[in-house]
C-alpha cells in the first residue's frame, strides 16, 4: 500500500486510538486504579463499563454529544482533544520522514510522542509529572536518537546542556522555579534531539512560555506569582525542534551573519 493519503488516514486513526488510551491512562493513574492496565474503561460519573460503540475515537464523543450514554452527564472535552491531537501528531513522522527512516525509528518516534503527550496532559491538568512518564520519555528519546544516528556524543552533550540547565535552576531556587520532573524532561530532550537541536528547543520553549504568560497576565487569567505548567512548553519546543529545528537553526545562523 503506497497511497500517502490512505497511510496518513490510518496513522491518524491509530493516533486517535492512542489519544483515547492516554485519557484512560491518565485517569487511572490519577485515581490509583488497581486495574491500571487490565480493566475496561468506565464512565467517570456512573462507573458503567463502556461498550465498543462508546470507545470509537472522536466519533463516539461527537455522536453522544459529549455525554455518557448511560447517565447522560457531560464527559470532559479533554477526551476529544486528546484523540484529535494525537491523531494529528501521529501523522507528522510519516509526513516528514517517510523516505528517510526505516520502520523501527518511526515506531520509536511514536512512543516518544505518546510519552511526551502524557507528560504534557498530566502536567497541564495537575501541575505534577509522574516519574513513569518522564522515564518513558527519557528511554524512548534516547533510543530514538541512537536509531537515527545523531551520535551518542551529541546526545550526551544535549542531555548535559538541558539537564544541567534545569538542575542548576532547581538548586539555586531550591525547587521554587521548576520541579525535579523538568530536569528529567531536559535530559530526555537532549537524548532525543542532540546538542544543537536541544538549544533550539530550549529557546523556543522559553519564548513560548513567556508569550503565553504575558497573554494570561494581560487578560487577568494569571497573576505575577501564579505558577504555570512548564512541561507543555518544553515538549512543544522539543516537537518543533524535532521536525523544524535544523531549518530554524540555519535561518538564525544566516540571519546573524547577514547582520
């Protein structure tokens, strides 16, 4: 099967299925559900087990108008957002690397994206990051960098740059500025991207975080002492650097030399 449109559609569906799984995983992890991996999904309100018809990504949520088919209470829109977002993210590696990478690096890239997505969603909702998610990101990121031959030396330097940068902030502020999870994410960023792209990702992350912070302050949604989850910006910076980092670095270098 060589039709790009069909492959892209299949990957979107697969990604949306993982988005649905991510929602269930986050909920069960947060509620410390003992049936973490084995139990069937339930309505968070009435606890009725969902049938296969309730578990079709995107379609089920829209068809049921965002409500449980049993108790008719509203289901959070985050479920739909997770499914659409991961569906779109799963198409990116194929669109960018279809002619460059073999199957294994592509599969590992999906694991990197999935584990990073879990970190973003959990931190955005609860402003904390489970070690299971960060370690998954680090391991899969390290494996991805190795399989794509960016070089273990540059992987190590990238991990030292980002991990050391956040580690220093953590020590100086005694944990007030950032959490320990950010250090692990930084190490994962370096292992995934290598030194050069990690610097690009960090710059993008801080620019994005600053802009969003200023917007929230201007509209009254945050105060100067408000805490904002930083992991989403780190992972967004990582994703941008992963696909466009080289182009951004080349553009910036040419711009610098021009002036």
